[in-house]
């Protein structure tokens, strides 16, 4: 997940700092790359949440 977050943050930073200097085609390609990186990040977060839910249910102390 950390790798996906770093990649997403890098693409976002590049997009924000260079968007005024990019051609429309380059902007579109960078947006597509951001969308891909964002989807990878969201998928990693969802997997982590599912993992935590699964293991929390097994390890949580029972309350009377």
C-alpha cells in the first residue's frame, strides 16, 4: 500500500506542478496515469481494510 501511495503522490505532484506547461495531449496522458495510480491506491486501501476487518474479528476480545 505504501508503494501505491507514493506512486499516486508522485503523479499528483507532477500533474500539479507542470499542468500549465503541458500540451493538452500530455495533460490527458498524465490524467490517465493519475487515474491508474489512484485506482491502484484505492484497491490497496480496500484490501488492507478487508484484512483488518477479518483479523480484528478473530483477535478482538469478547465482551460479556
